[in-house]
C-alpha cells in the first residue's frame, strides 16, 4: 500500500498532455487509436450499432479505443457487426484483413468499469497483428486517496474497489 505524500502532477506534464494532438492517431497502415470514436473523441462505443458507426468512420482496418472504460471487441464482416469480446486475462485478438474490421476497446488502467477492479490495458504487436488484453493489480487505496485529496466525489473513489 502506498502511504507516500499525495501531490499534483507537475505543470509541465499537464502542459504536455494539453499539447497532444487530437485523435485519431495512426499507429501503422492498419491500426489507428483514438479516445472515443474517429468522428468524436468523446463518443461512447457501447454496443454493436455504435461500433458499426465507429468502424465505418475509421481509416484503418483495426481501431483501438478506451473511452467507455470497459474492455470490448467488435468485429465487422460485411454488413454484420458482432460483439467478439474475449474473456480472461491474456486473451489474444487477431487482427488483419482476413479477419474483418476490428474495434478493440482495451479498457482502463485507472477506472475499470466492468466489475473487475484490476487495471485493464492492451498490448499491440503490429508485426504479428495481435492485441493482447491484460489485467493487473494496482494501488487502489493510493488512487482512492488521490481522488479524495483532489476534492472529487467519494463515489468515484469507492467505485475503484469494485471496478464499476
């Protein structure tokens, strides 16, 4: 458990974050990333209909996002879009043109909201065209202390324990 002093991020770090370009960010000829959807950084992709709209506006066959804080995989073949979400830590998603268009939400490192309080993230291997979904324990108590110290809602701190 982290019991060290709680401090704010340095101004330089906040300035650097503010200067980052808005998405989508092209990572390779076949993969792009954005916070929400290619057409709107704040759009929540929550179901197959949202996924279709996002996939159709993407400029690459594989599109990564994380805005909903819930790991999910949607795969489009022709006119159909299906929720193809794998379950379990270490699940591999195979991308590439023969597997249809793909939207992968890698989850959230700091605010998971799928009932699993562990940090969720994805590891992209561009050469192998795979995304590996991962879950790891993190310092929930320290994160809760920082939320409370920042004057944010206690509900935001409490939700970290249950991942909702």
